C-alpha cells in the first residue's frame, strides 16, 4: 500500500463533494501550501456546481506558523505554476481571485481533523488523526481515518456547533 492513501482519499472526497454542489467543511489545526493549492485547484475545476466551502483553521498553527502566510505563499505558488506543454500559467488571476473570494475561512482553536459535506438531508464525514499537511499525507503513516454517512442535523449538532459553525450558507 502506498503512503499517500489518506491524501488520495481526502482529495477524491473533496472533489466529489464540490462536483455535486455540496457544502463542504475542511477542519484542521494545520494545513500546508500544497494542500491549500489542491483545494483551490479543485474549487476552480468545479466552479459551476454552486458548492460552498469553509476552511476552519486556527490563525496560528501548532508550530506558530500563521495561516495568513500559508495563504500568501499558496497564492504565489499558483501564479508561478505553468502548464507543461504550452508553458502558460495554470491558473489565471481571475480564477485565483474567484477561489480566494469563495473560500470562507473561519479561525478557531481546536485539535480535531475532519472533512465533511452536506447536501439536503444527507451528510458525510471523514475524520482522521492526520493533519492536512505533507508530514502526515506523504510519509509512512500511522494515522487513522473513519468515514460516516449521517443525517445533516447530526453533522450540525455533533461536529459544527462545537466549532461555532452553522448549516446556513
């Protein structure tokens, strides 16, 4: 089994949820530039599906790194990234600005890691011990994951209310 199975699962669920127009929550005390870059690319790829996305993260990570700096570095990375054949920018300024404006960021201090989505009365949650960071997604992992389907009301009551979030989007 490859070391990046959590990353592949994380990415495919987010892509699927964006693609069906769900409201998505990405909750982690630590995220790196590469994962944020992937979120932006998935947002742009699914732009026409009317999804919503909220990233819940502390202003400062466990190591003291500021989220604002991670966001700025990710923006610079997206501007520098070029397509392999035509050597054109992968993402235009307009698409990057759209992604930055449509990623809702909610700062909260906590220690849990999960991604969740709901559409209508059905919700899905992937909880994990892995932070959404390279050190957890691409190394010899000893992290756990748990996937659940549940009613939207249970998502609100058991996961979102504790973080100061609601289902209103």
